[in-house]
C-alpha cells in the first residue's frame, strides 16, 4: 500500500486562497498602481474596496432617483420637463398608464398611474 504524502503548508494555503488573474494594458496597470500608491493602499485593497462600494453607491443612487421621482410627482407643475419626460417614458416602457383628471367648473385637477395587470397581485 502506497503511503499518502502529507499536505504541505504552502499547498494548503494556496487551496484556501484562490488566485485571480487580471490582464491589463500597461497604461491601465500604471494608472491602477499610481492610484493605489496615492491612497496608501495595496492594489488588492483598492480593488476590493471599490467592489464593496459599488453596492452602497448603487443603493444611494436608487434612493436619490426615487426621491426625485416622488418630489416631481408631488409637485408636477414645478417639475422640470426633462425629469417629467423621463418619468413618462419609464411609465410607457413598463406599461403604466398615465391618466389626468379635472373637475368641470373647478380648479381641481390631478393625475394618477394605472398599474398593468402583470404588476397586480390579483388575477
């Protein structure tokens, strides 16, 4: 019976720490190295930090966009044309119907969105 070779420390370390290879052009590498040196971080720390920050940045951008949409919807008359146009385009893209209403003889008016059937819970 053959004797099993004992696992070396370096082999165990390599198994527990998988490597990742990224091929960069010389200017990309120099830029990454310069940024990491200026921040006092290693390239690994810089890349991992950027990846972790992407999630929080995305959440902050979504939150800001939602707040802008609600402010625009609450104050439709004061909403700039670009933002209101984007809201209406998004509504069209996802199948929402925008309906305006006005009470005859009064200055009451408003608008509402009708959700398409695919977004409602009832069948």
